[in-house]
């Protein structure tokens, strides 16, 4: 049996990955999100608010149960938030804490607990952190988001170095999905030019139907999981 632990399964890429993975009979999904939008006999909802770090810390042990005869175990830290789109000096102070809690602190805690819980399992184990190209270039108005995704990339790189030293066999990826037609893209299109100078580019992507669908991205992610031979830890779906 292949076991998946996926955050943010209520919508977008996370939901698409879960639904696609459930097409295989030997798959069990543990969906970690605030709300449930998938009903399936092999889908188990794990209610969690990744912005509430105290509650998450107190319930981490419940998210990773004992697994029966796993053939493969996968953690996908998919949930993420853009936060406020505005220039530094105009944002609320709480925005930085909110974005980093969801995009960095929660994934780090989940990775740490996942590795601890299943380190004795000899089957293949994979961790995929959904990052962003914005973690590798500055985007005006997105300071918290860019910085959090850069941190997620480095977290992934460091984790993989550690697992290589330990010879654990765990594969870690920080994957940029590209521009996908999700709620986050809708949020971006609602801001003003003064808050984000690249607004017209993102409006045109939607207008010209140039956005990838969550289903298209999920299929590429599952192909990577099926054959995790790529060497770069930080990569894009364009590389798959």
C-alpha cells in the first residue's frame, strides 16, 4: 500500500493530487486541511489549521499513525498562502507571521515528525514541498511570500543533505508548480497595480487561458513520486 500525507486537500493542487492518486487501488490518502471536500473510502481527513502553530504542535502525533505494510510513504507539503500583496511599509505586521507559519514553520514541523515517525520503515519515502519560482526572484508586493518560499527551498536542501549523510534513502524535493489556476491566482488578480507591478501579466495569463490546471500539475507530481530519480532538490514542473 502507498500512503500519502497531503496538506491543503480541500481545493487546488492538493485536492487534485489526492483525487488522482486515489485512482490507484493500492493508495491511502491522509488529507491534512481545515475542511473536507473529498469523500472516498481510502481518504482519511485529518483536520488541521496550519496557521495555528500551537494547535498543530499539540496534535502532530495524531497526523502520522502506525502504517500497515507500507510499500511507499509520501509527504506532500502543498498548503501555502500568498498573504497580503503590498509593499513593505504598508503591510500589517501579522502578515509575516501568518505567511511564515503556513509556508515554512508548519512544513518543517510536519517533515520533522514524518521522518521521526517512519524512519524505521525500509520502504521508499519521499517528501515534496510545493515551493514557487518566487522563492528564487524578488517580486514586488510579495515580500513575505518570496522570503517564505526561499526558506522552504533551503529547508528542503538541508533536509536532503542530512538524509544523504544518514543514507536513509529519503528523497526530498522543493517543487515549483508554475502558474496554476487556483484560488491564489484569483487573489493576485484582485490587487491594484500600485501593490504589484506585474499585475497585467497575471491578468493576461488568465485572459489567454495560459494557466495550468491543478489536474495537469498533479499528474506531473505523481510521475515524480513514481520515479524519484531527479537529482536536483529544487526544481520546477518544467523539468519533469
